[in-house]
């Protein structure tokens, strides 16, 4: 395998353990080890296992079966998918939306469908792997790619000035960066895009349901009336407790993607239970989103309090539900994760190639399903592991 193998090389065995039992934010794995408190889950608002989602998914299976009947281009789009696309568009405040089999596939096929030969793409150096993949495909098809310094609107503006005025320009970024949980400076980026007549494509994988008073993502967090981005992408596999991805935008832009995004046209249509479960998740968010976000925010604040009181450092600016603990050394980071796992706390060791070499860290994800005691327990375990592995 080339240099883009699994993170951690032979230590990647940590990733191969499989969950056999799930109980809220706790899980059992197939290694016979202790029950794990998961500080790894993306189920930010605790909707996974919600009875309404299960009930609607089962009804949908009874009517349409478990899987895709074929591709969208092959006349297999279900009415439920259309309903979901309209609902996601409405939710995102856009005219239309397109659902893909995964968030990864959404990014890797929408980006090259938007920016083709001779168009210019501008991508943050810390964007998610699926965005990097989308940009590379676009470049292979003749687009010009510029990678700007992380979250640096001035560096982006410099790069934008390089592009010919008449060229199509697409700026692509995560809203919440998935390694460090920091937020894009959306007001500055939206301004720069307006000034240079560039499209802005925002990946809200970790912001959807989480950020802003209404949980609508980064523009809601910054109270931007315009919505901020031309293309709003997000995944169905985190807060929405299912699997899939979507892109929302104006009707003509989505219409163009519906015809040209290969991951949509040539892949199996989203199956009925997925569509029904996500529609139910959106209903739950309408009814209970604010209360669940409140719980989540209290849990994030509690996590930060616990880390501070244990003297564990974390970077400023992580305002979503991801809090990283910088460690540096890769071996030590893997040892810490293993120490915690042995004591029933699952944390993600972020090592190369997810992070640059020598900048490994642990990542703690918080959800509305955790209780304060879970968080205190996890932080005490991480702090003990840091002490036990200090040299
Ligand atoms: N974008 C970001 C920022 C992500 O973190 C992820 C998944 N970790 C994806 C896209 C891909 O989403 P999916 O899991 O639906 O493929």
C-alpha cells in the first residue's frame, strides 16, 4: 500500500475493532474488552437510536425494501428521496438539494462537476480528505487548483487576484474543521468571495444541527442574513443519524449538478429507510433541536472545564462539538488511546496522514447523549494517560 494507507500503519488495528453492542454513547467491541465510553461518535445530538427514526425506517422498508433499486439516472429515484431533497433544501434555506450516497461522494463528485477545465478552485490546506479528492479530480480534468493557508482570508484574497477576472472561481472549505474543531472565518471568506465574484462551497458536516441558535450551521452562528455560501454541503451520517450526503443551492445550480455529478448519476439511489430516517430526524430537530443543542453546549463547556481543571491544554476556538488535545509524538498518542481503551474510554488518536508528522493529537467528540459524569470520567482517564506516558 502506498503512502496513503491507514493512519498509524500497523497500529491501525485500533480501527478494525467492530462494535457489537450500542447503548447511547457507550459501546462494546468484538475484542472482549471493557465497555467503551465513546468520545468518538458523530451522533452530536443523540438521534441515533431515536424510536421515531427507527419506526419510520421500518415503515419505509415495508413499502419499498431495504436497498437501492438502481441508479438515479436509471429511473430509480424514490418519491421519498425527492421529499427529502425538498426538505433538506428548505432546511438549508436554499431552492433545491441533491442527496448522494455519502458525504465523501458528494464532495468528490460535486466539486469537479462545478469547476471544470480552465476554472479555478481555491481550497483550505486543512480541508477534509473528500474535498481534497474532489479538487484533485477537478485538477486532473483541467481546473487550476490553489491551496490557501488555513482559515486565512487574506491569503485567499491574494490567490483570487491571480485568477483571470472572467474565469469561474470556486472557493471550498469546511465550516468546522474536522481535526481541530475550529470554525472558518465565514464573514471574511464570504466578503472575499463577493469581492472577487467567486462561488463559495461550504462543507457543514460538523456544523449541521450543532452551530447557531437554530442549528443551521456556520451562517447561523455568525448571523449572516445572506446564508454565506452558494453551495451548502453536509453529511447525513453525523447529526442526522443515517448515511449519505447532500448539496443545497439555487435551483439552476442543483439542476446542473443533477445532470453532471457522477457520484449522483452513476451510483445507487438512496434507499427508502435512509430517506425516511433522515426525514424523521429533521422532524425531531424541529421539535427538540433547541433543547438538544442546549445539552450539547453544556456538555462541551463541561468538557473544557474538566480539561482545564486537569491542566490539559486544548487550542482556543473549538466552538463546535470537537475538542482536540495536542500531544505531538505519534507513538505516544497511540499509546494514550490504547491506555484509555484499556480503561473503557474510546478516544481517536489523530496521527499522520490525518495530521502533519509530529503534530499528533487526540480528538474528543461530545454529544447531547453524554452525561456530565461520562465527560468527567473520560477527561480523568485522558489526563492519567498523559501523565503515565510523559517522558
Ligand atoms: N466532510 C467532512 C468535513 C467530514 O468530516 C466527513 C466525514 N468524516 C465527510 C465530509 C464525509 O462524510 P460521509 O461520512 O458522509 O462520507
